[in-house]
C-alpha cells in the first residue's frame, strides 16, 4: 500500500516536472518567440497556453505594451547657431518580435540605447534647419511629426519597433547664454517703453496745446459777448437817462449832483481845492438860507 502511494506521488511529481518543461503561458501584455537550439521557429507567439519541447525549445517573452524612453537633456544648435538644451522622450512598442529579438537579443536597454542615438541625430538635424522662434513655437509640432515619421521607418527596419510618439518636454537656454539673452530682452523692452513714453508725451503736448487754444478762443468769445452785452446795457441805460432827462431836466441835474457829492466825499482823506461859487457847489449854495 505504501509502495503504491509512493508510486502515485512520484508519478505526479514527474507529471508536474514534465508539464513545467513543456507548457508555458504568454500573458495578454506579452509577445514571445520560440527558439530551437537558438534559431527562431515561431516568430510571434500570441497570448495563451502553449507547448514546447523540453531542452530543444526555448521561449523568450517581451513586453508588448507601449514603453517610454526618457532621454537625457541634450545641447543642440539652431539655424542661427544659437545653443538650446532640449529634454525629450519617446513612446515605442514592439512591432516585429522576431526582428526585435534578432537586433537586440530581447534586451530593452540595448533597444533604448540605439533608439536614443537615432533620436539624438534626428533632433540635431531638425533643430539645425530651423530658427529659435520656429523650434520654440512656430514649427514645433511639424518638427515632432517629421522626426517621428522618419525615425519610425528606421526603427521598424532595424529594430522591429514602432515609434508611437516623440515629444519635447522643454527647451531651455544654456546658463552661459540665458543671462545675455535676458539682458537683450530687457534692453529691447526698455527701448519699446521709451518709445511709448515719447509718443505719450508728444500726444499729451498736442492735447495740452489744443486745450490751451480752445481756452483762449473761449475766453475771447466770452469777452466779445460780454462787451457786446455791456455795450447794449450802456446803450439802454443812456436811452433811459436821456428819456428821464427830457421829462424833468432840473430833477435829473439835482440827482446827478447828489451822486457826485456822495462819490466825492466818500473817503475821509479826499481833498478838493475849488472856488466857493464853483458850479460843483451849485445845489449846496442854493440850499444855504439867506440872511
């Protein structure tokens, strides 16, 4: 009985061992190739459970998801020979498993190293054909599209991988250039500020001169209207005086003499040297009682 149990256990162990050597699983996120003594016999094994011949066959599995290669910032020259520091990354995935294995032996580090060299060369060429303004804003999307398309052709033919996307994270000036660029930008802004101030002062002088001219015109017109009104008033007053004088000349002379007395003797320091029988004292003398 014990011998039978031992035989069953031994057979189960042998079965498990044989299964582990003949069965393998490819996950949904993986692709694989089957080798026979180092030679590819199945170039694209799909996800699922598969069989292999122990010792004879070997299975190499690779990640089929989109991978990211984050490049180190590199220094490039633009068309004007201006240096910029570019930080970029690449999204890629395996397109041909067999070609990828043959080119890199399934090592992602080797693939990233080759891809990084290709991206560096492509960016250097693209930046060298464009000005600073174009690579920063004007043609940045076009630059990335052209580089992705060109690099995708090379990567598929050499490495068996597909370039999904290439992006520039940031573009910076080198430290030795930044200060001079900022100083030039500051000088340019100060020059524009001076131009705006001078134009503002010129406009202000024009407005001020026009306001002064309008003030002089308004004062002259007001003075003219005042003189005309005053002249009309004087004319009306003269007409009224003339009319009154005609009605009672004696009373009019008496009234005017009283006004003259009041105006003449208003101040305490006034001094007049006149003859007592002067015409000025006509009504004063006539008011003196006779002896």
